[in-house]
């Protein structure tokens, strides 16, 4: 998913810095009255990664809903995410990675790479046993980890540039409405270092379901943890590849 316009701003500076990137070189950049415009994607990604390296929290659009993210390997960033969400650390958060091969570092994969590439990138969170390399302060005491690769190159490029996985969760207070535009999580803005605005991601209430979460930690079996927006397609792929419902 590549929106025509993506802008990024820093709420703590009252919109003093606004970064915009356009997917087509033929488009003329919109000159915003509130500040400087940067029109290349590398500058936008660099600004988001700078905030992440400073252990800040950023808001990003994905292929489903808006999320907030921090470096998964940073204890301070993970704590900030829990606090921003108003969420107990016993309520697990997923991680977001850039590429299929990254999954093997953080999860003990039980399915073929062929099936992985059919599921991802896309609106699916795959759940495996976590590896010892993953930050123990992310979901402490939980032996599993959910892993996402959104079908959204901007977020994947942030993961690549950040040099590690992002802890990623929906941009709302725990139990709240999953947001389709940045205005729907305005109450979180003061806790965020950078907000990346990709416009309204979708229009229907069904689109708020987020990713389908499937537990694949038991070899040969699957269990749907959350139906999400792609349950039918996900189950179809799993059954076609010989997995049975646990």
C-alpha cells in the first residue's frame, strides 16, 4: 500500500517540523503554512528512525490501521509503549519486521518458508515461540511472540533503517477504537515523538479489525487468536498447506 501523500510531524514542537513525501516525482509538493517540507522519502524515514533511536514512540500507518511503535529491543521504549497504551505488561504486543528472513531471528518458525511468503507481507500476525534474543521486557513471562510484516513499504523501510524489530500496537488506549486516521488518536499525540500521517486508511468499520492473529507455535496446527480482517483467506492458505485447526 503506497499512499499518494505521507506527511510526518512532531507534535511536541507544535507542528514546527512537517515532513512530506510523495510517491510520484511528477506531483508537486504541497507547501504547508506551518513549516518546512521535506519531499524525499529518505528524509522522512531518517526522521522517524532518529526518534526511535532516541527511544521515542512514533505513530505509523500500516496496511490495516494506525499503530504506535518503538524499538522492541529497547526496555525504555517498550515501557513507554505500555504507558502510552495504558496497558499491562502481561497483555502481549507484537513485533514488526521488514522481511521474511527476519522472522527466524525472533521466532521459532514451524511452517515452511513457502507458506510464510504466502501469508506475509499482509494483514496477518503469525505467532511462534519466541527466541532468547528477543528483549525479555517485551511481554515478560509470555513464551510466544506475534510477528508482523505489513504490506506497507514505508513501515518496512523504517524497520530496515532502525536496524531491528519494532514493538507495534494499535494507536489507541487499551480497549479503545482502532484508528483509521490520526485524528482518532489525538489523545495520544502528547506522548509521541513523531506522527506519520498517511491520510484515512479505509472507510468502513470492518476495516478497524486489524490483522488476523494466528498461533502457529504447534507444528502442523493453527489457532486463530483474533479474527481480524483476513481470517477467511488466512485459514484457506493454512488448510491448503496441510495444517489442521487445534
